[in-house]
């Protein structure tokens, strides 16, 4: 049952994304996670608390999130199966749909590419600033294209492969538990204060959840590009994250381009190592990355469809 649910949820999101009319009326489930994380942050991450107390509070936050997202999804899935029986899968498909993000990611990257192709660097900076955390005001074309390619590569794992993986493995509870962890990592999983200790559990849990999806993402990217394996193997460990370096190195190798390198955050330059070798990124390189991304999504969908047909 998991295979048709996963394929149909991915297919619906690939066509519709998460429509603006639904977002205005219903919001998005991730917003519930963000509000819950914010409440836990205010309760368990107070400035007067010790480092160990903050870390414990972060662990409690992750447990609360998993109980809310995974436990709630389990109860809903059981109720749907009991009521709908053999016809539960279309309902479960609709409930899993918002957890997918293939189209949504594509929709965020296309304005960056369009602005670069039109020579509108300021609009490109503003568009890329919506999907990355680095300083973007002074980025040139290379910096904007590089940031977009890195975000696209990493988000291929976080927004496409990992949700589908956990939906296949653990059903509706798995995919929503993963989305809750990923939201926590994005909001509080930072090394800087005030989240150094409070966000530790969120960051480590997200790392654990992405171990297999990150490597699968890299394999898919290299497979559709039919190149990049050497760069993947050589450079994946150059990233600070134990997972993000895999899809980024795969994309760098597939495009023969340099990614990462020195990056500024809040006015402070982080001297990160380069991933990949070759030309500097530009609009044409970003266009190539989008094509590889779309092909990798299509290959992933075909694999899931094949699994559903075999089962």
C-alpha cells in the first residue's frame, strides 16, 4: 500500500505544488510544527538556564514534536484505514501530499534562474535570499548561482528524497515525523547562540534521519547526469554537515563546477572548503542544475511507480 500512496502523493505535488489558495485558507502543516517549536523555545531555552538544562529542553522538544507529528499521523492513519478499508490509500495519498516538495522547490529556484538570464542581478539576489541563510546583498552572478545550486542540491534530499523514503518505510507517521524534525533543524538546529545547546538534539536527529536519503540523493543525481561519481567520492566529506555534502558534491561533479567555498553569514565570513573543481557557476550552470534535478525527480518517481507495479 505504501508504494501507490508515495507515488500518487509525489505526482500530485509535482503538478500542483501546494496551491496558494490552500496556503491562504489552511496554511501548511509545517507551520504547526514551527509554532510548537517556538512555544518550546520560549519554555525551555531561557537565557537564565544552564547549558545542560537547555540541551535537556531541546531533547524534550524533539520528543514532543515526534509525539505530535508522528503520533498524530499514526492515529489519523489508523482511523482512515479502519473507516475506508481497501480504499484508504487515496485518502492517505492526500494526507501525505503536503509533505512532498518537488514542485515547490522548483518554483523557488525558477525566479532566480529567470532573473539571472535577464541580467537582473538585484532580483536574483532577492529571490535567492528567500531560500538560503547566507548574506546575499553583495553576491555577484557567480555567488547567486552557486547559492541556488547548493540549495537545490541539498533540498533535493530534504524536500524530495527523504520525505518519500520515510513515507515508504514508516507510512504517514514516518513522513510527518521527518518533516517535523527537518523543520526543527531549520529553525533551531544552529551552532550559534541561543541555539547551540537547545538545538543540539534537533540537529543530530535530522542528521540521523537523513543518513540514507542523502546518499540516495547523490546516487540519483550522478545517475541521471551519468557523471560526477569521482567528485562525489572525493569531496562529500568537505561539507560541515555529514549529509549535505553528498548531494552537493554529486551536483558539483555532474556540472563540473565549484560549490561552497567562503560564505558570509551576518557579516562574518566563513572560510568553507570548495566542493568540486571546474568553472565558476553562472546562469547556464544553474539551468543545467535544474535539468538534472528534474530528471532525478523523474527517475525517483519511476522507481517508486515500478515498485508499486511489482507489488
